[in-house]
C-alpha cells in the first residue's frame, strides 16, 4: 500500500492496480489485434505447411482475451474498495 499524506484517498493498493492494468492491456490485445498476426508471431513456425490458424485457435484466443479483461477489471475494481 502506498500512503498518500493529506489526500482523500489515504491508501492506494498497487498490488491490484498494476496487474489489473497489465491484464486489461493483454485482454484488449487478444480481442482487438488480428488473430492471424498473433498466430503468425507465436505459432506459425511450429507448424509444417500451416497457412491459417484453426477455428479452435481463434475461439481460444478470443475467450482468453475476455477472461483477461474481466479479471483485470475485477482487480481494478477490488483495489478501489
């Protein structure tokens, strides 16, 4: 906890804020960056003759983006309480 002297917000919990922001950014990236770009960087070199990510890869990537975003927002909200 950071002590802020003379402020209406006496303490700000950084243990939840920083991971919350990081998880929100990761969630936004997984949701709004093209899955083809993510797959090209992360997985294309592992496949032989793969041209596109599979449908399951797209679904899992989008689902993880939603999970990261929800957990990040939860951490940010919990730091305010």
